[in-house]
C-alpha cells in the first residue's frame, strides 16, 4: 500500500484540500480521508506529499495507433483534385490503406509505444485501441494470429498506460454484402475466426496488468447483420465493452438508408441491444429523434473533434444530446493531435462556431464549461473502457494528473475556474505528473522511456515512409 497527501484534489464530492489518498497493491484507491494535524504528523514519514492540483486522468476512448505515422501526410490536395471539395474522408482513406498495407508488428509496436507515452503526457491514462489490422501484408494470418495485437499490448506495457484492446470485426466493403477490396485484405476475419481471436486475446490480457479486451464492429457497412448477431450472442454474458464507428459521414448515412430504409443510428438501436456497454464512435449525423434515442439508451457517444475536423466529417449535436442525458467520451482517433485539452476545447469551439454562442456545453447546474466537459468525458470514458477510472474515489483506479499551479495560464486560479483555464488557455507544461494505477509514469513532464521510444519510432517510420515512396 502507498499513501499520498494531496494539497488540492477534485473528488466526487467536489474540490477538497489536504487529503490522504491510500492506494492498494492492485493500484486502486482504498481510502480518501481528510488529513488533520495529527494525521499529517503520523503520515509524514511514509506519505508522499503531492504539490499542486490533482484531477482524474481521462480515457482516450478511440485510437487507431498506426495512423499516428501518417499525421500530416494527407494535408495536400491529391492529383486531379481541382476543387477544394474533391478531397474527402474517402480520398484520405486510400492514403491510410497505403500505410496499413506496409505495417509490420515491429512498426506498430514502435508507433504505439511513443504514441502512448505522448498520451500519458497529454492527460490520458487509459486508451481504447480500436484495432482492425489483423493479418500480414498478403492478408494471411501470422504464425501467431495475435501478432499485431501483441505489439499493442507490448506498447501499453512499455508506456504504462491502461489498455482496453478492441479487436475489430471487418468483413465487407459496403452495405449489401459488397465484397471487400484487395486493399482491405489485412482487416478481414470470418465470424468464427474473430471469436477465436477474442478468446486468444483474453488469455493474453490475463497476463498483463491494466489490460482488458472488448470487441468492436468496424461499421455497419463492414459488418453484415448476421455476423453482428452471432458475435453479440457469443459475447452476451462477457460484459465486455462494445464499440462501433457509426454515422461519421453523410455518404454512409445515405448508403444505409438506401440499403435498409433506416439511418445508421436508427438501425443500430432497433437491431442491437444497445446499452451502457456500447460506445457509438462519432455519431456525427443524427436526426433529433436519433439523438434523443441514443442518449436514452445509456450508450456513450465517443467524439473525436480534431480528427472529425481534419477529415471534414461534420459537427456532433452536443447540446441536444447532453440535454437528453447523453454520455460522452473523447478520442484522438487518427492522432493528428494528441491532447485531451485540445479535444475538449474543440468540442466546445465547434459548437460555438455552429450556434454563434458561447459556453454551449455549460448547464445551469454546472456552469463552468471546461470543468463540466472534463467530468463528463472522465465518466463516459470509464464506461467506454469498462474500467473504474475517471474518478478520484474509493474503489477506482488511482489515475491522477497533477497540474502545475504556477504555470502562467493557471497562476492564482483554483477549483473549476482553474480547470476551465487548463482546457481553454493552458499549456502542455501544465501537466506536471501523471499516475496510472498508483505508479508515477510521468514526473515533471518527463517519461522515463521517451528517449528510447522516440529513437525507435524514427527508425521504423523512416522505413515505412521510404517503402511507400
């Protein structure tokens, strides 16, 4: 057991000062007590004093780790694109395929290790890895069918971040069982093989701390209804988190309507037992009735503002969704940016630009926009991950961020006002220390493995990019 004396901390009961936090051998909070003068004297010999403001870490609820290696490489208009509107998500996707087709397990491990270190430094203590590159460059299984997932597990272990691994089912190219293209060959599994993969990953996760396995459906266009039903039946008693990309692009909505007579979110809610185990990633294009129904289902909408902006997806209907009691989480998705504060800042800024108003995400009972968004994302992220994170409370994992109160954007501030400033005007240096499961992973802005990870990353990415030249 370890004990920490916190100067200031955001707990379920609000902001508290001079608190003793005890962490058990598994990395979970076993006690959270006010430290009186006598307590402080008793604990001084063993307790570590933590200076600064302590807040819960966030879960990055949607990650495609390998895409970090192409950040910045699609920011040019492709050949033959005469008009600005000619480039889209669908043209970006072809460049993503180029990278996915060259990726080796060693490449993925290098990319994910440095990415996960960057996530820790940016305020994320857990990641949901939505993983759909399963096979070798020819589309055949590796000798070890879990080889690419093992690279993700190793990266999480080396960085120290908590991992919810989401092996992803992918079978078709579009609605109506359109056969996949050859460029999608690394993603594909039969339903039976996919369920075997999930079982194998469960065994692998059992040997690694802070690691769990959920399941994901790539999208309605990539998973036929019968395959979804079979997977849901097989995992019904597992309690594992379930994720799906949905309604990200208007073209997807139109194709779903043409094939099924229903919009994507509408179809999913009518054909799957959607509840708090589910995470609907993006859910950008919903009608009012879909927005209300998704909120009332208990599912989490995982919003990825920097990627959605980068791809030209559109804006999530945040005010109506929150008004209906909807749960949210955030993700950095393609990792054009890796910053918890930037995702939340642009979640709010997108709404301000859309409605030409300010403090759109604030509520009458919770008027501080940044503080409310942090709390909502922390709570929703825990559901997406299927892990007791996102709260500083007894029974939750001891995942803490320590903010530097002397950073210029935070000086002289406290409580929810400080959290607002951290999100809307703070600097990266505002996060001083990061703890995961009771262990410091970042101290004074520094991760012990970052120099080695960056060196290996540069070597692997140079090879990847030269292979595609």
